[in-house]
C-alpha cells in the first residue's frame, strides 16, 4: 500500500500540496495502472515504467478500469466481513514481509508458473483452487494459498489458517504468553522470529510451485 501525507510545518508546503493534488488527479492516478507506452501530449498514463498498483479514487477506477493492466475494481469486489477476526490484523506486517516484501522474486516465479499452466483460466482476474479442475493446477494454487503452522508449548502446533490458531499464536508469540517456553532465542524478538519462520515456509511453498511446473 502506498501512502502520501503532508507533514506538519513542512518547509515547502506549497510544493507538497501541489504534489498531493497531482497524485490525486486523473493524470497522477493513471500512472499507477496504465500500460507504459509512447503517448501523445495530454494522453493519460506512463511513458516508461508500469507500477501496477491500485489508484485510490473510486470515480477514477469506475471510469478507467478497462484501461488498467489489472482489470480489478476493489470497490466492486470488496464486501463486509461476516465474522471479522480481530486477531488477523496483528499478522499483517509479519505476513506481508514474509509473503512478498522479503521474497518478491520467489513470489513472482511461483505466480508466473501458475499463470503459465495450460489450464489456468485466462479470462479471470482472480482464480482459486476451487475454480479449477486440473489436479496439478489445483495443487499449485493450494500451495500458493497455504498458511503455515506455528510451534507452541509442549510440541503443540497451531495453524495460521484458523481463527483459533491465530488467536493462540497472537497471544503466545506476539503478546508474550509463551516467552518462557523456549520457542525463540531469549535475546531475539518473537515478532522477528515469527516473520523468519513464516518466510522459510513461504520460500518452500514457492519453490515447490515453481519446481512442479518445471517437471
């Protein structure tokens, strides 16, 4: 997620305000999702680099989705969560780092292998294992979406994929209830260690997906 803000007592306030206005204009919003190509004067979109991030203005997305590289309208797809899990928010930072920020190339190779599979539906913006019948592609998507299990006291294992598992991991690892259980080094941050373990899990999943596609 990209963010923009005006700092209090900014030394160049007028320039900063002008930049924010540009970023929220049609011209600025088009830089996020349009194809990079040579353009006529006044034509929206980048000339050289494709950022492939979502614009933020709902009216812009509604008007220009057909021109997006990723033809997704998050305002249409979004829906209220029927039973929100208050523990899930605690894992956004470590999971985001482990899933993609720390291993972007591995993620790209795995997703590229999935997209290249002959049975992958080319006319769908979002595909899950439930959407396909090919056994190999289904297995690749299941591996891509899988969540790790995390060690607990006395040899227990807690799944990140369940509400109960996330609650136990949050309380035990992130809130320190298992600080004396010997699950992470005494001089280490439990959050950093959890992120490291998440990363090892996702690295193995991505390698399995890319390796399976190459066989």
